[in-house]
C-alpha cells in the first residue's frame, strides 16, 4: 500500500480501499443511515445550517446545534444510541491510526454536489494523542489543509473515492476543509455526492501502555 507524507503527521493513502471494499463499506453505511438518519446540523450561536448532512456510528457521535459542538451517545432526532461501527471502519482505524485503543466515534458526512466545509480544526476531543483517520467515498473532493494557525499558508489535494488520510502528531490540530466536490470521477454513489468518515478517539483512555514521552519513559528506556 502506498502512502505519501504531506506534512509531518499528515499521511495520505491513495486508493486505500479498492472498489469492492468501497461497495461493501457503502452497503454498511446505507444500513447505518436507515437506523440513524442523516440530520442537518447548524452552527452554534448563529443557527446557520451546514451544507453537509451528518450522522454517526460508534459509541459516541459528534453533533452541532445552537448550543455548541459536542459528542453524545445518542442521535439528536431519534434519541437512539448510534449504530455500531462497521468492521471495515474499525479495521482502517487499527491499521492506520497507530493508536493502541479502538476509536470511540465515527462521524459520517454526506456532501450533496454543492456542499462544502469551511476551514476548521478538529478540537472537540479530549485525546489529541490519537490521530483522526478519514475515509472518502463517491465524488472527488478538493481538500484544503494549512497549519495550526488559521492564517498559515494552505495547499490542496484531491481526495478520491477510496482514499484515506490520517491527521496525527504535529498535524493533529491543523486547519482543513473541503472547498468543493469535483463531479464525474466516481460512479459509486448513483446520484453523485460524497461520503466522508472520520474516526476519532474522543475520551482519554482509562489506561495507557507508557508510550508517552516524559520523565517516566526516559527513566525506563
Ligand atoms: C471531509 N474531513 O473530508 C472533511 N477532519 O469531508 C475532515 O474534516 C477531517 O478529513 C479531520 C481529519 C481528517 C479529515
Ligand atoms: Fe475535520
């Protein structure tokens, strides 16, 4: 499997999922959205709707409404617990995260052809020691990434159906967003559009295996 280091901590895996794997994951996502329908989140304070629709799977899900951004164990409209993460998503986390605990959240973003996502940081988690692992399905997206400061220079790459990207270490808190979709590169979604999964470890683990840097690990190394 090939990978490309885009910046320290930012690793791109083109064609991580082959077509058959993309189709299997899409089937799992269809079952998830039947149980936990896509909802239309809105911005805290202003209430302005996102152009992206979302749902989640896994123990915790990310939601955004007038009160703020947060993780919660239930769907905001049905009140039901989020469906379990599909096996392929758990495998991608195990394979790509380099993190010794399972992810506890998987956000599923759906982009209609005109949808976009403004430049942001993923910082609603407690555990920044774990990376964010992202999988793309459907139409290609123009993905922009910059630095820790909002004003840092940015670059963009095209994320295709089946691509994975991992934000970890010094890249964990960089700014990023989706400028727009580029239609016509994939027929995975018959109506067009794009699905993006982001897997995260939200809560600090209850135990760790002593890989953290600092006086303790120095003393035993
Ligand atoms: C998207 N992705 O690809 C939006 N966040 O649709 C993200 O916001 C993202 O791809 C953190 C890490 C990786 C990502
Ligand atoms: Fe993000």
